[in-house]
C-alpha cells in the first residue's frame, strides 16, 4: 500500500533526511520519498498509518492529512 502524508513543516534537505531516517526504521517500509516542493511524504509498504505518523512526529514534524492509493 502507498500512503501520502501532507507535512506542511517540510522546507529543506534537513527535513528530508530527518523524516526519511525515522520512517525507514519502521518494519514493513519498502520506500520513502519526501518532496520539499509539495511538502509530502510518500511511504510504500505494509506499515500502519499510526506508526508512520509517530515516526514523522519523532522527526519533529506534524502530519496534516493522509491519503491512500
């Protein structure tokens, strides 16, 4: 499953590395893509939405919304 998280606080490469580092630690994550331009985090894998939200929070960012594709 692929989930896209709107994270309005994303603004630079530091944000990309911080979020990617936390989300990649989760079991079941196959791929993580953080897009500074659209302020989104796309996660592919078999992982709970709550776990990804918690990882993004641990990196210091708030999730505004989530969509699934």
